[in-house]
């Protein structure tokens, strides 16, 4: 694979990763605020699906393609913008892993509430708060990674 092809795929993957994460977060947050159980349930289900279909493959591809491009270009991984990007990526990943668990759990809780025609439990709302707060460092980490990718320094 040529460097330019790899770079194109890396950028496309980052767009999918960042866009899916931001879009899913927005729609889930807005659904939760609606207090409409059917809407919350459907949105949670779709957020979990989007994570499996879009986020998981790009989460795997991003570091592989980035490290591969650095290798092809002869740039050491110790270069500031690369090492900083990798550290920020690990931080975002450390937030994303519990977020995935929370999303799956909230989806199941919403499904159960809808089937039982009951309200969402306090556990759901505690998970939603944790999900929200974990998203903040993950979002800013990804934002900084994009800046580092584009400008190669900061």
C-alpha cells in the first residue's frame, strides 16, 4: 500500500471515528433529555450498533495506520506530535471502554423499562451521567489528536 493511500484511509477512518462518536453522543444526550422512553430506547440501541459498525473498526485501524505511516515516512514514534497523539489516544480509549459498557447496559435498561412500561431506573441515570462525563476527556483528546494530525505540532 502506498503512503498516500494509507494516509487517505487514515484520514477517512479518523473522520468516521470522530464523527460517529460526536454524532452518537449528541443524539443519545438529546434522546435522554427528551424523557421519551421509546425514543431513548431506540437511540440507545442505535448508539450501540454504531459503536460496533463504525467506531470499533476505526479504533483498531487508527493506531495501525498511523504507526505504519510513521514507519513508511521514517518518522520515529518518539516525535512529539506522534507520541502525544498516541498518549491522547490511550486516554480516549481508557474513557471509551467504560462508555461502551455503559451504553450496552443503558440500552438493556431502556429495553426493559419499555417492555415493562415502567420508568427508567436510577441506575440508568447514574450510568448516563458517568457516560457524559467520560465523554468530555475523550472528546477533547480526539480533538487534540486531529489538530496534531493536521498541524504536526502544537
